[in-house]
C-alpha cells in the first residue's frame, strides 16, 4: 500500500486594469483610485484576468 502525503498548493490569480485619471500629481491619482476601489466603484472581474500561478505553498 502506498502512503499518501499532504501538500498545500496555492492558486494565485492576477487581475489587472489600467485607469486614466486626472490629478494634480501621481500620489493624488493613486489616492483617488484607492478610494474608488475601497468604495467598490472599481471592481475587477474575470474580464480583467491576466494570469494564474499554481505553486507549492510552504
């Protein structure tokens, strides 16, 4: 009889989008987008899928 081992395998999906925004500077632009994302005004879904990575989780 073969002994089976336990493994933890991580599945990581990457979603990405590019948003054009006008702001006074880069930090303000990032802050505006973070706020919109936190308020769920920006939602990434399967249409924004970029990559899947499956690796051993240690």
